[in-house]
C-alpha cells in the first residue's frame, strides 16, 4: 500500500496546530485564574473626589419651604409685669402649667410653651414661680411668684 506523503504531512500540521491552540487556551486560563486569585478583593477602587458643592444654608431652605423669618420682638416693658398675677403652679409634671390672671380677669391655666398674652410665652414653671418671655429659648422677661404663705 502506497501512502500519499503530502496528505500525511498536512494532517500532522493540523494536529500540531490544534494541540498548540489547546495548550495556549489552557495556559491563558491558568494565567487568568492565577491573577484573579492573587488580586486584592473588591477589584479596582475608584478615586474619591472631594465634595465641591457649596454648604447648605438652613435659613434659605426654611424660606424655600415656606417658613417666615423671625421678626425681632420688642422688649417687654417694665410695667407689663404688673398686669399679671400668678394664682397657682403645677410644677410636678414633666412640662408643668400655671394659673395666671391677666389684667385682673379670672385666672386661666397655661401650659409651658403656650402664649399668655400678645407676644409673651410661659417659659418655665418652678415651685411657687413662673417665668414669662418672648421666645422659648430666650431669656425670661420677668418672673411671677406666688404670694407668701400666711402662717
């Protein structure tokens, strides 16, 4: 039997090329997984840019949401304290309340934080004492005290 040597040589190169391709893919796979296994977890880290936005002004945001600007409150006149009479105090509770008579009218109960007259608020109560002022977190304009107990 006579073999055609040109067909055999072509088949050999086909086998050699296929073998080379398989080994190249195997080595590429080993290299890929080797690099993947030795790399830092989480992958590449993106650069963090500094915040370049301007700071937010709370007053501007409040105005945008419909808040009115705080108007300056006129100081309470010294003779205003004479219009109020403290009739009783409930200072044992968490917030407290006071019985206050305004301009000689019958005394009414007021809780801490409520408006007593025009721009005056009941700021705080203590045993036998109530403080009134124009702003809850501001200073007291004056303090009312219960009359001394008769012995």
